[in-house]
C-alpha cells in the first residue's frame, strides 16, 4: 500500500479527511489570568528540575519563564483554572531537549487537576510511569513522537474522562491494556507506529470513538470483535499490522463510518460485506495487500458514497461486478495485481467523477462492447498493463482529454499508435511497451508538451523517431528498445535538457554518433543504451567531456522518494530493462545513482575516448562487440564506482592498465577476444573473474589461478558459447540496487551486497 501505486489513493483520502483534523478538541484555547496556587507552582518547579536544559534555546523558550517570582499561571505552556488557580493545561510539545524519562515521583503527577497535557515530540525516554493514573481528570493526553518504551501501565484506566489520546510514534509494546475499556468518552485514539501486538479486543467498549488509528503496529488478531456499536466511528485505520481472518464486516453497519484502511495485513477468505448500513457514508475502502480471494462482492454498490476503492494485491478472481458502475461518486479504483478476467466494464470511464483507474496485472481480455466515452469524462490515469488485451489500439482513449498517464504495456494491442493521442495534451506518461504495435510513431508530439516518459519498446514500430519529440521539453525517459526504427542518431535530442534515460537498443539506427558541427554532448543523461544497432565511426577523445550527469555524485539529501527515477507528481517510477552484467534485467525502479553506458553491438572504430574516465559516477560500461582498437584508456581507473566493464570482442591491444586493479567495486570484467598482452592485474577483482573473461587474447598472462594455463589462447569451443558463462545466474555479482539501499543518511560507504540477478525479472520494493 505504501508503494507508489497507492499514492493517489492516499491523496484522495488525505484531501477528503483533512478537515477532520479541525474537529480535534480545542478546549483550552487562551491563557487566563489568575493567581497560581503554591502547591501547583512547586509541582511545576519540581518538574522543571527533572528536565535538564541542554541547549540555551530550549531554556529560553520554556523554563526561563518558569520564574518563582512570577505568577505560574503566566508561565510558558501553563494554563490555570480562572477561579481556583489550579493548573489545568500543560503544553510542552516540541520541548525537544527534555531527553529524560518521567519518574513515577515526578512533579507532573501532583498536577492532579490537569485536563490537557501535551508532551508530544519531547524526546522523552523510558516507560510511562503508573502514576499517570493520578491524572484522572485528563481529557486530552498527547505523548506522541517520543521514545517511550514498554507496556502502557494498567493504571491508565483511571483516565476515564479522556476524549483524546495519542501515543503515535513511540516504542510501546505488549497488549493495549484492558483497563482502557474504561475509556467510554474517548473520541480519538491514535496508537500508530508502536509495537503493540494485541489487546484490540477492548475496541468494542470505546463507544464514543470517532477516530481510530492502529496502523504500523504488530497487532495479530482476527478483528472478530463486533464493532457495530461504535456509532460515531468515522475513521478506522489499521494498515500495516498482522490482522488475519475475514474482513471485519461489522464496521459496515456503522453509518457514520467514512474510511476503512486495512491494507498490508493478512486478511483472507472471500470479501464478505454482510449487513451494510442503508445510510452508509463510507468514502474510502482500502484492503490492498491482503490475501482476499473469490469474487468482488456485488453488494459493493450498497456502499453508495464510495469515493476511493483499493482492492489491489489480493487474489480476487472473476469479473468486475457491473454494479460497481452505480457508484456515482467513485473517483479512484485500484484493482491491480489480482486475477480478474473478462470484460472491463466501460461504464467505469463514462463517469465524470472517475479520475484514476488501475487494472494492471490481471487477466482482462476485452473491453465492454458498448465502450463509449462521454464528453466530460475526467479520467486522468488509466493503467491496463499486463493483461491479455488483444485488439487494435483503442481509439476512444483519445477522447480522454485530461489523461496524464496511460499504461497499456504487456498486452497484445495491434495496429498503429493513433495520431489523435495528441488531443490528450496533459499526457505525461505513455507506456506501450511489449505489444504488437506497428507503423510509425505518430509525429504529433508538438502538443504533448507535458510528456515526461515515453516507452514504446518491444513493438514492431518502423520509420524514424518523430522530430516533434523535441517539443517534449520535460522528457525524462525515451525508450524505443526492440523495434525496427531506422534512423540516424538523434543529436537533436540534445536540446531536451532533462532527458535522463535514452534507450535506442535493438533497432536499425545507423550512421555516426558524433557530428563535429552539432554535437555538444548529453549533460543530463544517466543511462544511454544504443546497443545492437548499426552505428559506425570513431569517437573523438573528448566525446564524453560534457556528460556531466554521469560525474555528479548522487545526493542523499533528496527525499527518499527521489532515490528512484520517477515523476515526483505522482511517484510512478520509470522502469526499463537492460542487459546488466550479461543478464537481461528488468529495472522496475531506477535508482538515481545508477549511471550506465551501453554502446555494444555496433560498428564503432577508432580509440575508446579517454574522456570516459571523466564519468566518475559510472557504474556500468559496455563497449563490447565493436571494432575499437588501440589501448584500453588508463583513465578508466578514475571511475571508482564502476561495477561492470565489458570491452570484449573488439580489436584492443596493449596491456590492461594496472590501475584497473584498484577499482574495488568492479565485479564483472570482460576483455575477451581482443589482442591484449601482458600481465593481468593481480587484484581480487580480476582474479575472481571467470576464465572466459580473458580468452581470445593470446599474449595475456598472470591467469594461472583462474585458467589453469599460462596463456589464454584457447579458442572457445563452439558447443560452449561465451555468453553462457556471462549469464550464469549463480555467478556472484555486485548489486547496485542493494548498494543504493545501503546509502542510508550518512552511510555512503556501506556498499555490500549479495548474490543477485538470479532470475530474469526483479521487482525492487523498499518497505518504508
Ligand atoms: C525572575 O524574575 C525576576 C523579576 O522579574 C527577575 O529579577 C529575575 O532575574 C528572574 N530570575 C530568573 C532566574 O530569570
Ligand atoms: C540524551 O541523553 C543520553 C544519556 O542519557 C545521551 O547519551 C544523549 O546524547 C542525549 N541526547 C541528546 C540529544 O541530548
Ligand atoms: C498520586 O495520588 C496519590 C493519592 O491521590 C498520592 O498519594 C500520590 O502522591 C500521587 N502520586 C504522585 C506521584 O503525585
Ligand atoms: C475505571 O474507572 C474507574 C473510575 O475512575 C476506576 O475506579 C476503575 O479502577 C477504572 N478501571 C480500570 C480497569 O482502570
Ligand atoms: C467491555 O465490553 C464488554 C462487552 O460489551 C463488557 O462485558 C465489559 O464489561 C466492558 N468492559 C468495561 C471495562 O466496560
Ligand atoms: C441488519 O441491520 C439492520 C439494521 O441496521 C437490522 O435490523 C437487521 O436485523 C440486520 N440483519 C442482520 C442479518 O444482522
Ligand atoms: C456524491 O457527491 C456529492 C458531492 O460531494 C454529494 O452531494 C452526493 O451526496 C454524493 N452521492 C452519494 C450517493 O453519496
Ligand atoms: C510481454 O507481455 C506478455 C503479455 O502480453 C507477457 O507474457 C510477457 O512476459 C511480456 N514480456 C516481457 C519481456 O515483459
Ligand atoms: C497542437 O499544436 C498546434 C501548434 O501549436 C496547435 O495549432 C493546435 O491547436 C494544437 N492542438 C491541440 C489539440 O491542442
Ligand atoms: C561541450 O560543451 C561546450 C559548451 O556547451 C561546447 O563548446 C563544446 O564543444 C562541447 N564539447 C564536446 C566535446 O561536446
Ligand atoms: C554487453 O553487451 C553485449 C551485447 O549487447 C551483451 O551480450 C553482454 O552481455 C553485455 N555485457 C554485460 C556485462 O552486460
Ligand atoms: C576529461 O577527460 C579529458 C581527456 O581524458 C581530460 O583531458 C580532462 O582533464 C578531463 N576533465 C575532467 C574535468 O576530468
């Protein structure tokens, strides 16, 4: 659920519920002027002593104002009862220097008239002392964002006036104490982000609850308790726990309920809704990443107010019930990653409300024959990838004028890409990879100025790259891999200033990739793959001089999301497949840190440009299968992070520069089938390669450890093709993806990693 796909779903929910924040109790607004009682003052001064002031700033903000000769009711964070002078409210939130634990004998617990206590984000440690039970008048208690630990003391049950309790983001564990069943007035309970494992049985007693957040704990129970008595419940949030068993259908009898969020649990069996309140106001239902199976219940249409539904990543089968079309307010529907089949009901995108429809990774085979898009249809995001759709490219898609993401990849769409796609002027992401599309790529990009990502790889497209692509100034990724495009090298793409990934692999591109009159380099490229074409000619020594992106160190100051290549606005990551260390690899998410050049399988000649050594952040370099001659440039030793180097099958001569032996991340080296001579570097990186990485160089020596022979002039037997050893899945190779994960804040050097690429396809998920 916290994967990118769900982001929009979250957005909707956030927008819809944001206003609830304003409903929190706000009882003690302004400080009052009254004389402080001495016992209260002394208790506060005791508390002050318990809190060491570590920094001057904090001291200024708080305890300096706690001066005995001043009325304590006017101290920072303190509010008194107007008449009696008792401290009724203490707000020390974000007093971050506290850095101590609360003792059972703390002065705090003498403030027995407190109704409002906010110690959130105070860097408090240790357990919650059982004296908390002394503060039995509390209606508002916020201890969120501390480092509390241990179990909640049973004595908390004394606080039976509580309306608001937040323990969000601590390290509390064990059961939610049964004494909390006493909290009959509690309206808002937030236990998010702790280590609770049980005790949710008490929820049924909390009859005044309106907001409940149990997410990000380890709750392991069947949620079988009848919750239908929680007549005021509006939000039930239980995602990222270990709830198991059937869907807690008693929730649906609560007419006030607006949100159910139970993604990333172990719920299973068919989704049974049971008795649904006839006045259900449920707006959002998220049970993604569970183990539900069976059909999507027809009765979903009784949840008439539904706005966002996420049933993705389950095992639902069968057809989408047509009743779903009667959900007039449905805006976001995610059914991806199930086993759904049959027709996609067209009514779905006739609605003027629906703006996101995700049906990818199912077995849908056709569209409703009635498919018709009404004027005013507002669909923005349509993802139908990885289904079994076998038909001509659907022209009606062009009527979706607001579309910004269209993904039809991994189907069997035929025919040509329609010109009329240019009508969708907001289009940002167009993914048509791995279909049977033919004809030209339409030259209609002049209107698609928002396009960031275009992937038409693995089709049967012919002709040239449309020059109108030059209008897509926001283009980040262009992938035409595996078509029959016959064109010269697109120097003109140099004007796309943020183009990061260019893949022209396996087409019929031809001619030189250097033109002295127009060539200025590609300053923003991170990945370029022009392998398996008919490019020719030599490259000048300074060819790579302006490829600055490949020498820029990836900054880990970026937010975690931007560790991947992707569109920040909707967090969909770009993905490509590349041959990486000899294995075809699907990079579902592309790390910013990954920089690669693949010029293999062309007819380049001349020397390898020495300026390659300027690309200090390069991880992968493949020049294999060309006609490069001369020496291996010594400047390669400057690419300190290089992980894979393939120079095989060229006419390179001279010695392997000894400096390459110092490249400590280099885990794949192939210099076979050249005319190299001399001593192979004796470093571990070289000496742990397979012998085949050096064959076909009759004058190399120093390979006794790996080749059982002094000179590797043994021709490769025809029955044992060289490639076989390249793609040996057992071969230990360095994983740059794991490497990037290891770059936690401040841990730049933690690069260690495992054995990888053992299968063709990888999906790289990062749990957050
Ligand atoms: C407390 O307030 C009095 C009177 O305003 C002042 O003279 C004194 O310096 C203050 N003490 C501290 C520790 O700030
Ligand atoms: C908090 O206190 C502990 C010792 O009790 C100390 O090691 C740590 O540095 C302190 N942290 C801060 C932020 O002051
Ligand atoms: C808690 O209350 C009891 C009785 O009301 C009192 O004796 C005890 O001192 C209080 N504890 C603290 C820490 O103030
Ligand atoms: C519930 O609240 C009452 C009244 O304050 C108190 O006497 C009782 O001990 C509480 N129950 C628990 C289990 O804490
Ligand atoms: C909680 O609810 C159960 C069942 O409704 C009831 O038996 C029990 O007494 C309640 N507990 C408290 C402390 O109110
Ligand atoms: C369903 O709920 C209604 C009231 O909301 C109630 O009258 C009816 O008995 C319930 N049916 C079942 C089977 O629980
Ligand atoms: C659909 O949304 C509109 C506008 O928010 C609202 O007035 C209407 O009641 C909703 N319809 C249903 C069936 O919930
Ligand atoms: C291409 O799509 C088909 C489904 O149409 C799928 O089975 C196949 O694995 C895909 N191939 C690649 C390389 O993704
Ligand atoms: C496409 O761009 C051309 C030239 O800028 C313009 O004349 C035309 O109106 C645009 N078409 C659409 C559908 O926006
Ligand atoms: C690098 O860029 C500069 C300025 O843009 C240009 O003058 C120079 O010719 C470029 N050099 C190469 C080798 O591309
Ligand atoms: C380099 O490219 C060739 C041909 O495209 C491929 O066979 C080889 O496996 C690649 N090398 C690496 C290290 O991926
Ligand atoms: C780039 O490479 C060229 C050729 O090797 C070299 O002369 C130049 O100093 C390098 N520039 C930088 C910034 O490293």
